[in-house]
C-alpha cells in the first residue's frame, strides 16, 4: 500500500487512525462510501480541513478530534477511511 507523493516527500499513505494524540493533520480525501461518508462530511471532515487528534479512549476506541471549535469522536474503523497529510 505504498504510494509516492512527490510534492511533500511522503511515501506512506497516512490515515487519521495512524495519528498519535497531540498531532495536527490535514484531511486529504475520504475512502468511505454511502451514509458513513455523508456523516463524516456533515461533521466537518472535508478535504483541506485541519484536524487535531486530542486523545484516544482507554481501550483505543474511539478517538477524539478537534475541528476548529468543535470536538468530534470517531470510531477507529471510520478514522481509517480518512486519508491525511501531516501539517
């Protein structure tokens, strides 16, 4: 699942699921479909939006995110469908 991004030098596709708490990333694209995709877009997880990963729950699911002034919780399986790049 390696892909080359010559513009920023990244060699691995990162998903929101891969990001550690305290890191900020930018949403690149969605790999989800149907109602899940629509829900993520409704929550504000659109391309080019900056996202701060706040924390992961004790059993690692869900994760808490901050989008502007809004805090959102996402399941890990949903977070794994959101491709991101580091800021």
